[in-house]
C-alpha cells in the first residue's frame, strides 16, 4: 500500500526579478507517494523545476508548509534540510553532473560521505551491488569522462540510491539521452518506483516518458492544471457517493 | 580540484612557492648581511668590547690608549684583555689601481680576534711579522694573488700568508695581520689601539663587569659583545635603508604569492561551481563545502611550503661559497612556514567565500 512521503500544503514561491516581485508558483497542495512514478510536465517557465527544488528542500517556499511523513520541515534550518536531503531524497540531474575528479565508485560514495562521515563497508558493498544491478560493475574505477551519457546517468542513479532514499527526484534525466539509453534509465526508474518504500518524482517534457508514469501532474503558469491521481480519486469519490 | 585540475593546483602551489622562496631568499640575504656586519664581534670570543665614547657600531670607534690594558687586566673578574686595531687601508692591485680594505691587527702570540675560518693556511700564519690574510671570495677582485705573493697595503709591503674562507665584513674586504704590522699600515701610533677585547672569568657577571669597566675607564665605552653586535646591525639597518629595502622586498614577495594563490583558488572554485552545487544539493552543508576547500588549500599550502623550502635550500646551498651573503637563523624557517600557511589561507578566503555562497539550486539551471 502506498503512503504519502512528502506533503505540500499551499506551497507558493515568489521571485524578485530586480524590478518587481513575481509569483512563479501559485499555492499548490500536493501529496507524493511511495510505489508511484509521478511526472511533473508542462511548458518551459511553468514552474516545474521550481516545484521540484522546493519538494527537494533546496529552494525555500515563499509561503506554505512541507511535511515529510508527519513532520513539518519547511521551517527547519539549512543544515537540518541538508541532512534531510541526504537521508530522504536521491537526486538525478539533467546532465548527470558527476564530479570529474572522482571515479565512478567515488562519485557514488561521496553521496554517503558528503557530510564528512566515514563510509561503512556495508555501504561500499551496497554500492557495488547496485552498480552490478545497473550493469556498471566493470566501470567502478572509470572516470566519468570515459563513460557514455547513458552510463553517466545510470551512475547518477546509483549515486541517488546509495542512501536508500524514500523519494527519487529526477530533473529531466532523459533529455540528454538517446532512445536506447533513455529506455534503460526509464525502465530502471520504473522498477525502483515499484518498491513499497520508495517513490519517484520526475520533471520532464519528454513525451517518451509519459507511458512510464503512474501519475501525471501538469503545470501551467505556476499552477497545477491536471493531476491524474486527484482526478482519479475525485472520480472514485463521485462513484462512491 | 587538486586531482582533476592539475594545472590549477600547480598554479596555486606556485603561488605558495613564491611566498616561501621570494621571502626566504630576501631574509636569508639580510641575515647574511647581518652576519657580515657584526662578524668581527661575533667571532672574537670576547665577552666585552672597549670602544671610544659614543661608539654605535663596530666600524665607528676612534682610538684608545694602550695603557688601558693594565687598568683592565687589574680587575679581578677579567680573564684576559687584548688590544686590536681596526682601520681603513688601501690595497694596491697588480694593475696599479687601489682598492679600499679594512685592516684588522691582532696581537701575537694569542692572535685573539683573528680570522676564524681558513681555505688555505691557519691563524698561525699571522705570527709571521709580514704575514697577512685575504679572503678567498676577494681574491679575484684583488688580481688573484697567490700564497707567498708580496702585496702592498697603504704603501707597506706584506706577504699573503693565508687565505680565509667567508671571513668578510659588511664594508667589504677584511684583511688580517698582526698588531704591529697593522699599526704600520694604518699609521696608528704604537701607544694606541682601536678596541680592547675582554674575556670575563668563568661565572662572573658580564653586566657587573661592564659597570666596573665604566668606572675604571670613564672616557671609553664598555659594551657587551652581543649588544655591540646588535647595535652595529641596527645602525646599518636604520642608516643605510637596508631594513626598509628588504622589508619592502619581503612584503612584495608575500603579496605576489597571496595574489597568485587567491586568483588560482578563486578561479578553481569558479570552474567547479557546478560540482559544489551538486554536493550541496545531495546533502552537503555549507561547512562541508568549506571543509573541502580548506583541505584543498591545506594540501596546496603544505606542498608549496615543502617545495618552496626545498628550492630555498638549493638556492642557499648554491650561493654558500659566493659573494652573496646568506644566513638563516634556526627559528625563522618554522615561523616563515607558519606565516606562509596563514598567507595561503588568506589567499583562499575569497575562494572559500565564493564556494559557500554557491546555491544548490544552481545545479538545476
């Protein structure tokens, strides 16, 4: 049974563009669940990435509340939010963004050691295992420059998974990939979203991704104009009544 | 950055090397000059020097009556006392030209106050009435005379009997001979001397002996050797502009290094902005980023200090037997290394400031 891992209550975001305050995200209330591959889609400038970064506790909302589980985290300090990002979320960026000075294994383990912690041998073993699951065990010592874009993105996925997050936040992870690599990454994400302890949230405007989605959230001008889960729930509510 | 941006790392290390080497070679030359300034005093073996009144450096004394010897020797705390002569002269070169020298005459048979290091011969050569020493480093300037050659100094003929090694004064060529010959050369009457060197008996208080000497010799100055050496160095530092000149050079060396370190580290952080943003996004706190830049700076600073001192040591070793005066006081290099680390971190401040200000959200742009 899926459970809500992140809940947004009337989250809004304003930006000051140097001249005036602009509202880029209208108040949004949204729950994100485990066992769900949710997509945020919409045209450029609709607020997709802003919403993703707010959910990921990177950007502070101008108003509203964020809950992880039952705990409100929107007023937590920067350091607490960083630790929550480390423990609760896994990030996959558009360009993979591996650190070029580190090899594949180091790039993965840095996500476990970024706050200066020692990496336990169990985590190292886990990294090897996940690398193996993604067919990358032979590249553990390779530098990112030696990998294809698809391989880099899979390494980024392993990095995102190393701390066993409850929510994977992916920012257009397939936009720089060819069809084959894109399918591999999407298949992997789909499998990961089937885990009852984990959900996947992806920002995209790549139509190839839509068939993989369990839930589609459409944004326009900073507002949610469509949420397949909400509509489904409304539909079943109406049927019940 | 350290591993990946090797050119940046090398550039930053070069900045630290610049701080170590430029500053180090300046102060080692300054200390070398200090050594030359007070060499006569430092190497004399005496505890106290008697100079004419108001003497503020070793090259500025008038003359004193030799009869002071008995008054000084009569004090029970005095182990020995010897008069020496130190005055200007002119050495005649083979081509007929002359060159100024400082003539030092020391008493036979003890030869106290004489040269302390020899390339050829030994101090006993000064027991010969006609004997004189020149320094190895001055030979080429003086027409390369050889042992046994007759040399003319201030119209007096002397014989080159020994060659000293790095026995030089701040004012240039130091030549040593015996007291009698020195008086002849410098036209000093037999009843006059330039200084008296005094050794106190073991366990005697130098300051008390100085007070007693001042009472016994009211028309002369009694100065402890260390104080006279210090006064001499201070006199030259203040009156010749050496202090400000070297101080300025040291400052420029440090500034050049800091600028190089600042620019390279700052550029490195700019180039790696996205990596820092990724680290922040995946859970790194500002202080974690600071720790990364701190350790990178520490690595660069330590590598630079090590290589800089290696270069400095090679330089000092290379110029040891040349005309360039150099010297190092043991406690200076650790202090220098410490301040170089501080300067390196000062240089890294802008980079650190930039690194901690990088927003994790920038990775999504």
